[in-house]
């Protein structure tokens, strides 16, 4: 679209030079610009606005008199103006096409919008740069849709906590961060005790409801912004606790144990309690082992969980290197 627009504008500019009395051409291009659904602006080689359409007036919430003959510093905040001036300079230094995204807060409702700038230079008959034609496309809805799709791909649909895919990604990121900062990172693997018996006794709908309650309780127990829990599979959940040593992980495990017990979800076939309980395995990645890969860490925390289940359940055990 921008190439067609550029061609049309250049054609009219040339005709205007040749036939200055032909006002119909000028009126035609103004009508064309105003029919376009996106804001369009034209600047000369000095960065001065020489024309724009109605959508651009709405976008900047100014009148034509407040825009034409002015620079970006006259119509935008210094922060925005500096950004636009820098991008315009890049385009003038490297004539052609330019495309970039920018986040803007609306003056009207203070809502953040994401816009896509598409700009190109045009030339004078003598070959010098005449200025810039720009089109601004609001892609906020598209970005929000993409964000929702990403979120859906990372969230377990039943429990509404993170899924295994998210854990895989966050583990790699957190282990690298811990390596750089030389801090410890702990994992807690959690399993609902005798959950198969629960489903056999109360049915799968009740089982799903219990999974949701347990998952949300664990999630609410993790109060630090960097801590997170994901559904590991079935009735298992895994917590990742950045900058947390073994004692810190023990504190979290005890809180999880207490908070789930306080739910008092009836489980007559548990074998260890009349209520739903959990077994937990703890593993803290230490010192020189910070570069340990995910699979090795999971094997160790799983061994700790297995030991907790073997030692009577409704408890936690620690894997020590």
C-alpha cells in the first residue's frame, strides 16, 4: 500500500509542478488520503510536516493548523519526538523503506497502543531526497491476540496454572540467570497421595475439582514474583524457586503441606489421612552444578519425591548431591 501511495503522491507532486493551476489533482490526492483507514503523514527533507490525512489528525489529536509547517517536536512529547527524529534520521541516511513498532500511551484514555510505522523516502526531480511518506497502523489488537495465544500455550487448561511447556522454558532461563548471579535455585516436585484411589472412590469430576483446588493452593502459597508452579503431569506439580537455598525450599514445602491440609478435601481411601495430602521432593542446584541440565535436575528431584512416598507419604524428602 505504501508504495502505491508514494507513487500516487509523487505523480500529483510532479503534475502540480507542471500544472500549478490544476487544483483538481490536489483535491483528488487529499480525498484519497482521507479515505485511507490509517494515519498518513508527509514530511519534507527538514522533517517539517507538509501534509497529512484526517486519520493522522485524530491520531495526534491536533488540528491541521497545529501540524502543517511544524516539526515532530512541536506536536509530541520530547521522549516520542527524540525517538521519531532518530528513526527519521536513519531513513534519511539510508533512503528507502523503514518499518518499526512502537508503544504509545493514548492521551485520551491513557490506554497503551502498539503501532507499526511504515515509512519511505521520495525524491525530487533533481534526485535529492524530497522527504518522507509515513503510514501508521494500529496493531494493538493483533499483539493482544498473539499474547493470548502464547498464554494459552503455556497454561494448563484444567488447573489454570503453568504447564510443562512453560516449565521447560523457564527452567533454562532461570538456571542461566542463577549461573550469572551465582545464586541457588530449588525445585519442589509434588504428588497428590493416593490420587488414583480418590478418583476410583469419588469419580473423575471430583478428581478434577480437587486438582484445581490443590494447584491453586500451591500457586497462592508461592508469594514471591519469581516463584512459579507448573502442572508436571497427572496429579504432579513442580515448583521452581529462584534464589532459594534448601532451607528456603523446606519453608515453602511446609507451607504447601499446611495449606493443602487446611483445604480438608475428604479422602477416605488415602491410607495416610482422612483428607487429601501431598508428598514432596526437594532438590537445590548448588555451586558448580548450576550448569546442570534440566533432565538431570528432574531425575534428582524425582528421586527425592520417590523417597518421600516410600517413607510413608504426606511428607517431603531432600535430594543431596
